[in-house]
C-alpha cells in the first residue's frame, strides 16, 4: 500500500510540474518545462552549436524527449483523474 501511495504522489508531482504555462504574444499559451528539462535542451543545443553532434540529430533527440515527457505527463494526469473519480 505504501508503494502505491509513493507512485501516486510522484504522479501528482509530475502533473503540477507540467501545469506551468506562460502567455507569449505570437504563440499564445505555452507550457513551460521544469528547469532541469530546460538545462537538458540547452545542453543539446550547445553540443550542436559547437559541432559535437549534428543539428538534425539534436532536433531528433529533443523531439523524442519532448514527446516522451508529454506521454508521461498524460499518463500521470490520467491516473490522477481516475483516482479523483474513485
């Protein structure tokens, strides 16, 4: 039972982490990733800028991480909503 509560607490934290949004003039409302993700994306950008990795590879890596984060965020949100209705 304790393990289930730990997993649910982690899911709740993930939902709260991805609920930050910023209003941008041209783009509208945009979700802001947590600081550790921003640092990761910046690191991939720096590696591409100095030529350690190629730009297409940097874009694929970043897109993969963004999609994975969105998938995990959606799963956590679904678990949270299911628990609220239970």
